[in-house]
C-alpha cells in the first residue's frame, strides 16, 4: 500500500468557480427573492384581513349596542328564517277569499302558525255547524293549504246569536 500524495498549492491564483457551485448560488438567490416576494404578499393579505376583522368587530359592537342584549338562540334565528319562507301573502289571500265565498257566514278570527311542523291553526266563527264544515271543504280546494281538518268546535252561549266557534288545522305548502 502506497500512501496517497496530497498536493497543497497555496500560491495559486483563484480561478473561476466551478459550474455546479455557480448554479447552486443562482438557485439560492432566486429562491431568496421568491420567498421575499411571497412573504410581502402574505403580509399585505394579513393586513387586509385584519382591517376587515376590525371593521366587522366595530359593526358587531354597534349592532350589539342597538339590540342591547337581545341575543337570540339558534332556534329563534331559524324560526325567523322559516317565517320569511312561509307563503304568507298567498296563504292570507286564499283564506280571505274562502271567507268571502261563504257570503258572510264565516268570520276569520285568528291564525297560529307552527313553523317547525309547517302547520297553521285557523280560528273562525260560523253561524251554523254546516257552514263551518263547508268552510273546511272550501279550504281543501286551496293550493297553499293541504289536509285541513276540523279540530274543535263549540257553541258560544254568551253570544245572543249562539255562533259556532271552531278551529281548523292544516299544513301549508311552500311551493307556489
């Protein structure tokens, strides 16, 4: 085995860098520039999001002052949304038309919607039980109302004409 010869030349003039070193240096500088551009874009995006968040917080604080602690639970918010979806104008106009068709024998007293079950309870007054039943049959012909049923009826003895007060429940249809 022969020992390896090591040549040291400290006096040699520095030459041009070799090609792989140059390529790595250029790639490193390019990556440095690219990362600085991306970092600057991210900082600008973050500042924009923070300003939007501050604006939303300010608006929420202003809305909170207006409502003064009137926080609504999730079911109350959902009920409000469902109320907007209910075809109220069509439903009311059809019920009024059904009352007019009875030639004054039916008086509509009240409506109680059940938003969750999509049902409505109608309270009305009729001169006779036959008029009340005819009104329920008339409601069955309305497109907005489905499956109307007479829930209860009673003779109002406190009234001198002894009218029949009755309640009808029906589903409403959102598809108009």
